[in-house]
C-alpha cells in the first residue's frame, strides 16, 4: 500500500485528572475547539467520549481529532503560540495523554 498524500489527522486521547469537574472539561473542550478560529492550518475539530463495551480504553476517556492539509501544517499548529498556551493549560488537567498523527489511507480490495 502506498502512503496517503495530503490530509493529516491529529488525534489526542486524554484521561482527565481526578477532581477535574465536568464544567472544567467543558471549558477545555470549548477552548480546544476555538483553536480552529485562531490557527489557520487547523481545518477541523471533533471530539467524543469513550462508548466502547470492550473495555480496552486503558483509562482514556476522551478523544480529540483535528484535520490538517499536511505534516508541515501540523508542525505550524504545534508551534503556534495559541496552541502552546492552550496545551499548557490542557495538560495541567490531564493525568495521561496520547497523541498520534496519521494520513488516512483507503485500502482497495
């Protein structure tokens, strides 16, 4: 299979610290979503909570996904001051985090 061209998905899994309220989580989600308005290379943002019955989440409770045109656009996003400021705030509320960037690939069968 050939590596996909173009779009890059930036995925973050998070487990919030004990004691972080739903209200605080809601505010963090709104802040994360607002980065789309502040950072041009960030094209979209989606999030959700784990709903799996398999119990393989390893403690992660929330997922956040952003889309970018290229790996260079992700690098620009990561270095942007608005992202740096938000990341410092966000990370102070999470117990653990996993970040994964990938290029969606279609398999033809």
